[in-house]
C-alpha cells in the first residue's frame, strides 16, 4: 500500500512540475502588452464582452499575425488599443480600409491602426479555457497556484532531510 501511495504522489508531483514548467514558459513569453506571444502566434484570453458573436467571455483564442500584404478588406482582426492611461486592451474589428502607403489599416468603425498594433486573426478558439488561463497567468494565480505549493514542497523536503539526518532513516531502525 505504501508503494502505491509513493507512485501516486510521484505521478501527481510530475504532473504538477510539468504544469509549472509550461506556465513558466508561457509567462516568460509575455510581450510588452501583457499577452503571451510566440513569434507570430499570440494567446488572447477574452476577459470581457467583445463585439463579435464568434467569441464569448472566457474563450482562449490562438491568434496568428498576418503579413501586411495578406490582409484583406473584411478580415476580422484583433488589435492592441492603448487607453489614455497608457494601459493596453485588446480590441476586435473588421478591416474596412487598407493603407499601403504607411502600412496601416482602418476598421469599419473608422479607427486606424499601424501594423505594430495588429495581433492578427483567429486560428483556433478554446471555449471556457480563457478564464482558467487568465487566473493561472495573473499575479495572484501565480502566487497561490505555483509559488506557495512549491515553497511548501521545499519546506517539507527540508524537514524530511533534517529528520533523516537527526534520527536516521525510518527503515534503518528495523
């Protein structure tokens, strides 16, 4: 029974540490707008209601940035929008006009954006995953899901080493 317990704890530990490594990789790839990005692929978590029937609050959207010459009028694109206080938000719009001269575009609502602010178009949508992704990647989520358990594991292992050094191995007394 003790062997089964050790195997189960080992499997849970491996799964947890794989999760920690993956989350750390995701967090190390956060761009200057606070969004996880790998080259031309960006993970966009829909955190609020958005002006599209294709996405709902809580979705995780994998977005690919297109080359400027591949953008067409009518494409639905995610963009970074900078608020007056300097904080970025993600917006969605349909391309209404393309300005080749300065490599920018305008949405149907009249808002214009340079290519630097274009995130791209949707590749894949994962429903309901975005809310968990947002929690795990938040500061508080990172603290309570990764740092605190890792610290507790470290303290437990330190305690086990001290007990073993002071009293010897539990099996050695038999």
